[in-house]
């Protein structure tokens, strides 16, 4: 069986290593193998290891953070499988930080140093290199992959999925030289990451342009939870500033307004360790009250010796930005961080399209609900990467389970009245399309925006109207203006043009989903609907049908509310 895996972060690498034992595997990476969001992860892997911790406690914390939007089965799988997956990483040689000099790879929770992050009731986040966990895992997995019989195609860009008779049978790509190429496959696993570059300010690497989600949409896959984009509370608020790990606040750092007042104590009982969505909105409110200037993260009480040893990467980053964070507070602000929506899957990565699986940030298992618990993302890639690899060869024509129910085929769904046509869809790969100048693009746009202007326009609309705080007027105007944008066409589409097309497609879908969910839940905050509505706990799922977008939520078989965990 030939399997194509798209993506070289923790989910894609894990799936590729596992699958290579039984299948012929080709791994496609948009950049180099190391160009993935995994390498940027600072905090660590959340997993119940210590004597004071349990799988049930981890599950409960995940559900509380998820604001009543989690799929119970996915949460159970994530937290129960976690210890074994960390054991796998130890066996591969990931140098997790330890509290002793024990050199054994045997898993003893008390041997591993554990941090605490927001919304966790236990110290359970294992880390490596202080604040370089993702890089340590990425390097180890790449080394392990290179020991397997896997074909590796770096700097190869996914343009579209190949669908024949309703089955995914390969991928279309632009190769290292920018030439179009088709790779046939018996199964395709998408592990291509998120879409942080929908927004001006993001913690994501440049490769995070939603390519896998957009390709799956064009192919006819069901998408879900698109309105839930997590904004990390603390990005270093300087040009080019990166993520400042939540683990810093877990160790005791505090957030201060411009007057030096610790404001989060007035927002939530857990103050700086409240769920991410709560902290991000608390910071936004404080910034609004001080002419939108960043707030300050004060870690000076931790001491220079501790900060340098525990957070060497952040010490270097803040120093490079001109700060001595051992002596002064540093400016921080929220930024787009993690896309909880994506391609709807079951707990084994199967999607609504036979032959297509999805894992990691590109997928939507429902495990994170409306707001991801800190450091569950690396664990997600490990757990579901293994499960998807083990499920290869078992995909069939049936659609996957979505929160306990089965999604109907796209032809059986009807347009939801609350979600009018907003985006036009084309399932034809762009290199095979000839259009007159100014003709409607797949998003319906008729006004080409040259060069980087298109991406900037999309990001500005998303940041200002589909960002941390939303309302109907802003969402509706954003959708109207997005419809007026189009990707400039050339004789041969460049990677940049493909990325812009994907961002424009997803921007319209996110805005539509955000307009449809008329409540506030987790990372989706509507100022005109500030309360959480229990009747809207079900996921919003979407699929392209002909030239219409349809919402499957009302026409899918009824799902059990017991599976959609209540708030």
C-alpha cells in the first residue's frame, strides 16, 4: 500500500514512522523537514505521569478549558494514550528534562521535570531543553524517520487532492523546481498544520497558511469548528516577536497593566493561569483601557539564575529584542496561535472522504473543543498520528463519526437558512483553469489584489473583524469585503498564489462559521451574544456542494449530547 503523508511536524513524522513498518510511505514537506510549527513549541507535552496525577484529571482539565465543546471519545483517547506515546519518545531518545540523573528510558513520572500551565490543575507538562521541547522532539523524530524506508520530498507544495469516483487517490504538488506533479496513492494522510497567517499577528511559522484544510474543502471533505481560532495571550509585542511560553506564567510570572497593576486577579479566580481564551480577552481589555498599548509580563521575581536555566530560548529572544527580562517586565499581546477547526475526523483520523485521513492541527477530532488546553497540541500529534497510521487500509466509503453521529454524504444535506451562500467553490486544480482577467475566483472575488496586497488585505480584515472579539456587523462586512478579493492569476500559479488562495478561502469560511454561531464559547467571543447557549453546544460542520456552501449540522443524524461534553 502506498501512503502519501503531507506535513513534517510531530503528527506527520509520527504517522510516517509508524506507517513505514507496513506500508510504502512518501512524506511531502512544504519546506525542509524542520520547517513545522512543532519546532516552535516551547512549553512541552501535557501528560498524566506523576503520582499526584491521573488520566481522569487530565481529561477534566481538557474539558474545562474546552468550554463544553469537546468530543468525549477524543478526549478519552488523547489522555489515556498519552503516557504510552511519551514512552515512545523516550525510547527514541528525546532528551526530556529530568529532576534526577536517571539515565534509564523507563518511564518514571517522578524522574521527569514537570511544569504547570494555564487551566491545568496538576504539574504535568514534560519539557526538554527548558523551553525547546518542540525542537527536541522534531529533531529526534526526523532522525528516526531517516532511518526508515521512507521517500522524503522536501520543498514540495500540496496544491490539491486527487479525487476519483469519490475516493482520494493521490495529491497534486509543485515540486522543488516549482513544476506541477501528481503523486498517486492508496491513501493520503494530511498533517499539514494550521492557518495562523489568516491574521496579521501570529505565533505561527510562515508555512501555516491552511493548505491542507483548503485542499480538503475543495475535494469535498467535511470541515468543522472553523470559528474556533485560539489566540495565545502572550506574544512578545515587538516587530517579529515570538511566543512567550505559558510555562513562564506557570512558574509564577504575572501580567501587569501600564500602571503596574496586576489585572488578571479581577478577571478570573485563577488569574494568569485561567484558560487561554480568558487570559487573552483579559489582556485585550487591559490594552483597550490604555490606548491599545501592550501589557507587561513580569518574571523578575523568578530570578536571573532560574530564568536562564529554565527558559534559555526566551532569555535569548528577549535579550535580542533589547530587554533584560531578569530585571524588567516585557511587553506582550495576544496573537493568533492554534486553529481548533479543521477537517472533521473520527478518533482514528478518518475523514468523510474514503482514502483521506487527517491528523494534528489540520484535523478536527473535537478533542480541544472551543479552546485548546495548553500543551495538548504536541500530545495530539503523537496520539492521533499513531492511530491514523494504524487505521491505514481500513478506510471505506462511510463518512466518519462526528461527536457520536455519522455525517451524511454531501448530496443529502440542505442549505441552512442562517448560513446563506457566501463562497463559491471550485474543485478543479488551478493550473488546469483558464480564466479571463477579473473573472470570479473560487471565493467569488472579482477584484484582483496584486502581490502581497491580497494577503495583507485578508489578514487585516480577519484581525480587525474576525479576531479575538467579534460581532454580527463586523463579521458580515468582513465577508462582503472578502468576496470582493481575488487571487491574481498568472500562466503558472506560484506557491505564493496558492497560499493566498487558501487563505482567502479559509477566511471566508471562518467568518461564515463565526457569524453562524450566535453565542460566545471558548475562543469564539461575540460581543453581541456574550452568553454561552447550551443549545449551540453541537459543532458546526460544513461541506462544499456544487457552487454552494451547506451547513450539515441540521441535517446530520442527531448526535448524543452525552458525547458533546457540557460546560
